[in-house]
C-alpha cells in the first residue's frame, strides 16, 4: 500500500527535527560552559567541572559554575595566595582576573597537527 504525502511529510519533519536538535546540542554544550582548554600566550589551563590544571601543571579543585571558575593560587604556584576569577565571555573567550589587576582575555586552545 503506498504511503500518503502527508505521512511522508510528517516523517521528513521528524527526521529534520531530530537532526536540528542534535546539531544544536553539540554547539550549545561547548558555548555555554567554561570547561575545556584555555590559552593565553604560552600559558594554558584546563577546566573540567570543579577541577583545574593550572599553567604550572598543578591540579586542584576550585569554585565552579558553568560560566565561572575561581580559586586561590596554592603556595607552590607563582602568586601564591592570589585570588583568580574567571568568567566565560563567549564560545571562544574567557576573562581571567587576579586580585584587581587588569583582566586577561584567554581563548580556547586550538588543536595543532
């Protein structure tokens, strides 16, 4: 029995809706979270939820929200005791502030080949 045009249209609409939802979901997750690898000149850091790997290579837990991250530099790092505050500016940039110093704008690190 042949499938009606209305049924074909509904099926096509459902497939398109699922595809759009999947594509939108992949972009939103990255754009809406501070998690990931960040670079500033030769420095880099990585945030994964409340965990951070600092430019020195040291790892610790900080205060995390999807759009912000904060910690106090440990005694083993340069600037020990300095409050570090970060906030997401957009998909590719975040602002890092250290105790009232002018903020630095970090960018997402790009993979190199």
